[in-house]
C-alpha cells in the first residue's frame, strides 16, 4: 500500500519569500510518480508539478520546483517568490503502476501574508 | 484546454434520498475516477472505472454507491440512500493513461449537502 505524509497542517509565508511544503511517501514500488496539486478556496484541484521516481533532475514549473530526495523518500514542493494568490491548500499525491488511482496526503494550508 | 465538467456544482438533498452526480470527462481519456473530500480534509479515493467496468474501489464505496457510463461522454456517481456523513465535495477525475507519469485532471467538484 502507498502512503503520503504531509506533516504541516498550516504554513505562513511573507509575500515574495520562498516556502517549502513537506511531503514524504512510502511505497514498495520502484517505479512511481509524485504529484502536487493546489486547491484554492474556490475548491477546484489544480495540477502543479510532477516528478518521476527515475528522474535524475528535480522537476521545475515556473515558480514551483520539487526537491526530490529519493533515499529519504521525500518530495518537497518549493514555491519561490510567493504571491497572495498562492494562498491555498496543497496536496502531495502518488501514483504507482497498475494502481490507476492516486493516493493523497492530508494537505497543507498555505497562507501568504502581504 | 479541454476540461472535466461536473454538474451540479452544489446539490442539497434530504437524508434517505437518491442523488446522481454527473461528470463529463475529457473526451480522449480512458480512465475515470471519483474522489470525495469532506470539508477541509483529505481527498479520499472512491472508485476507478475503465473499459465500462469498475477497476478498483475503496471501502467507502459500499452498496449505496454505484457508477455508470451511460453513453460515450457522461460518467455518473449515484448514491442510493444518502446519509448525513455523505456530505462532502465529490470530485470526478480522468486520465488518458494509467501510467505513473499521467496526472489526474479534476473537475471543479459537486458539493453535496445532506440535511
């Protein structure tokens, strides 16, 4: 079974600063995909970034980057130059071969302060 | 960009009533999912559907729940006799592939309130 752990229920960051949201995972599969999704207060789920277990480089998408440490089984999301619109809930998720579904963590609520 | 569409956005129903939540996945996607999220909590997997049959379901997805793809575009979740604890946001998602590098594409959700 897969498990995703997000230990930070809530985080605060000052506008324009960087913030790291933690995610650790557990799986016995060698091949897996890790994803981050953003859920603003309006409720929709927005895909942000993907990291494959065999990818040697950390994924980046604009202001989002993923700090992937395979040996530690962590896949932390780094948001650089935070904006007020980044205030939302952030979910880390995993997908393994043949499972189809994605397994989600409990989420971290990020609040960006002006 | 194509998107997953869910209707209605909000549904209020009385305990014991049947509800049907509707979804139109992205047209070339093959894998369909329902997830639910009780207010402010984690996103929980309910069921996955491929090739006109359920491929996996969670323990939440008991006999009160059913899914159907009645035509080539709609994907529905039916709750036969709603309970108060069914109140949640229900998300439909679709994916073109089952591979690990394929993210889920979510609809905007249906907020179900059972009174």
